[in-house]
């Protein structure tokens, strides 16, 4: 087992913080887009459709909009975290695992190792 140095731990912590910030920013962007995209149809349908006008109160409208934003945040942040983890695991893999090209397939790496 290799010795772990303070510098390598600090480097890993800095990488984790940077990835966390990137995932958070991706989630916030997606939540903003989802809020706008779900607010317009929700608010418009409550004004125009008799069923929605009678059955969806302002709390229900806010719940519909916030649910869409929350789901978009977590989906986008999770996708970003997984893509960064895949990228970093490929970068840190030993050379004999990186060089997995097969002749005649046209794909340089298996799908699970592609960044």
C-alpha cells in the first residue's frame, strides 16, 4: 500500500471542492431554466383553463414550479458529478488500462472508460 502524503490529500481535497462547485453551478443553472420553463405554463393554465382555475390554488402552483426546479437541480448536479468522476478516473488510471484499443472496432476505448 502506498504512503499517503499531506500534499496528495490536499490536492484531492482541492479537486473535490472544485468538482463540487462545478456541480452546484450546473444544478443552479438547470434549476433556473426549469423554474422559468415551468412557471409560464403553470401560471398561464391557471388563468385560462377552468379546471386549473378551480383546483390549483397559489400554493399548488408554487409546489409545481418548485418541484420542477428541485428535480432539475439534482439531476443536473448528479450528471455533472458522474461525468467529472468518469473523467478523473480515466485520467488517473494506469497506462495498461488506458490503452485498450481493439483493432478493427473503430472505437479507441471501451464505453465505460471514455471521459
